[in-house]
C-alpha cells in the first residue's frame, strides 16, 4: 500500500509540473493548448486530439486521423501525403507550395508572410499541424 501511495504521488507530481503551451490567433486570443504529452485541448479545455511521440495523430475518440513522420511529412488517415513541415518551420502543401511558416520565436505566418497567430514554446511541427493541416479544427 505504501508503495502504491508513492507511485500515485510521483505521477501526480509529474502531471502537476507538465506545462501546457498556448496557441493564439492573430488577435492574441487563446484558441488551444498543447500539453507536454501531446494532448491538444480547445480554449475551453475539451480534448480535441493528441499527437503521440511516434507521430500518430488521434482525434478526441482515439481514432488515428493522420501521421507526422520523422522527416516532417504529414499524411492523412489514408496515408496520403498532404504536406511537409521543414526543419526551419516552413510548411508546404502536397504540391510543395509554401503555405506558411512557424518561426523559431513561435510566430505563425501564412503564405503572404502575414502573422496569423503564435505558438510560443510549442514545437514548430505541432503548431504547423494545428494551423495549416486542419487536424484539430
């Protein structure tokens, strides 16, 4: 019993120290958060999806809806290539056209280089999935 208590206590400590990072629109309003485990929540804290450590993207029901491969390739639920997120944050569609960029400071820009939001502290790939590939909208 004592061992179980320590395990539960340790897990609660880990959960309480995990930091969620906020995704904001161009008006600086919070529109979502991404937790340290890859859980994506709406602005009213409802779980809307998850990005797993292996790149699998799941909806709120746990069904696989896409995948982010290690090279930045983004695939839909059928495995079809729908875009790519380059290491510098550039986001390309399936035709290799630039559709946006997530800068290193978290600023999110569209293809016209206009700021459309921010995701400070959010991994560039996760922010790009949220803004450009419609998985969680």
